[in-house]
């Protein structure tokens, strides 16, 4: 009898007694995506390597307690607005909205109690040719001071032997802003390998990036060309090859913590490629979003432990977060995050795994 391609089990309990469930979607060659309903988190992603082994390639925690006590966004669904909004303030249809300030002087990743801290509901599980789980969350009007009720529908689907697809949709009952992403921290050598990602080869399909101030808000200027800078990953480069160059933007971000401008027209296209030298794993990231935040784990400081009890330190993983550009509500020259009643916000990202040829 063939093994089930989708299973569900208990993963933990919230302080108020609500249960957190884990859903496992299986592909081929040991490929698995494990999702928990708290934060719609990608808790584990098991991918094969070039030597016939397989490892979990995303940072996080083995038990639910780690997610409950430490808010580090490991694998989380981030919203209502991913990344930063300057001073936590923006104007929408002539009305000023003041959000909580939770990252220096700015608002970050949905506020003090964002989507990553919510218990999502399972709307659908389907063990078909493409194993799938759909999670939903209804964010009420005024939650974290955002206007409008926002109904979010998020689907994880195994769309190939070693490919995970993530789609998000949102609808509102009054004008609001929305910008969602998945915040997985990747190490393609394995989450417990004890290696950094500085020797991972990264390619980013972008000719421009957003320069930032020391608080990580985009500067009041057009996107900068990557040419002749440490931010040029149009051809594959090791993440750490230029990360310690004397560059003001690297100083402002304490490494890479910048949005690359993908120039999308709404269609799914390759945004980034990441390759690990020892395991031979390759991940291609395709998205329909206009930006890709590249974050080299600069603020991981060894104060918490992750999977396998290992302390998580700087550059232990890299985030590749597709989304609308940061501070877009205050920048009419940026892609718009505005969502009106009757419209549908859509986000589609694919994580496609393979291994290096011998």
C-alpha cells in the first residue's frame, strides 16, 4: 500500500488551550513540506541532496514552545504588511493611519501581533496528484490599527517532485493596504549542519536595488543600479564574497538586508537561484511579486537555539522574501499596496529544488 502523501498531527497548544496542528505534504525523493497552523509557518522543508541524502533546509524549532516564546519569524507568514513602514505612519484616501512602532522608529512585519502570531484555520486538505493544504485567517478592521477587514487565503501545494508552491489571496471590505510574504530562513546544507550560508552561490535576477537609511527605510531616491556594487548578483556570487566590503549600504544593513527590484509585470518568473557547495542542493525561487528582500541573517546573535538544540548565529541562513517594496504606502513612485473592495490581492511564489549534476 502506498504511503500517504499528506498527514496531519498535533504540534502544540496555545496558552488559551487552542490546538496547533501540523500538516505534512510529501513529494518524491523524501521531499516534504511541514506546515503548522500557528503563523501558517513552514516549519520544515526536507529536500534531497546530490549524494542521496536529505535534510531540513529551513531554520526554526523542533517543538512549538520555540515559536511561542521567540518571535523571529522563522518560516512565518508575515502580514498585514511585510517589511517596514517609516515611522509606522501612512495616509490612505486622505486619512492618516498610525501603526505600532516595533522596529526602531518604524513598523515591521505587521506590528506587535502580526499574522505570524495568529492561529490560522485549515480550510482544505487534499491528497490528490498535488498534495495541498489551504489555511485562512480573517483579520478584523482595526487589528494592529490597519483599516478594513482582511480575509486571507493561503495555499501550500506540492506542484512537482521536489517543488513547493505558495499562493496567497486577500479581500477587504474597505480600502486598506496589504503586503504578504513567507519569511523562511534557508540553509541548503541543512538547518543543523553547523555551516553558514556565506559560501552559498546566489543569483538574483535584478538590475536595481533599494538603498536604505540606517533604520532600513528606502532612501528618497530612485532604485540604484547594482552594477559595480557588492549588490550585483546578476551572475552567481558567493553570499559572503563581498559582504565585508567597506560600503555604506552594507554598513546600513549590517550586511544584506535590501530589496531587489524585479521589474515584474505580474507573471511568475525566476527571481533568485541559491546553490550550496557541499550538499549540491539548488533552490530556484520564482515569484510574481515586484520585490525580493535578501537578508543575510545579520541580526541572528546566538541568543536562541533552533533545531537540534543548535544556537542560531549571524549568517546561519538567508531569507529570500518576495513582496511589494518596503514603505510603499508612503512612496507613490513604488508599486502600490492599496487594496479596495471588490479587488483581490494575489501573491504566487514557487520554491523549486534540484541537485547539482555530477
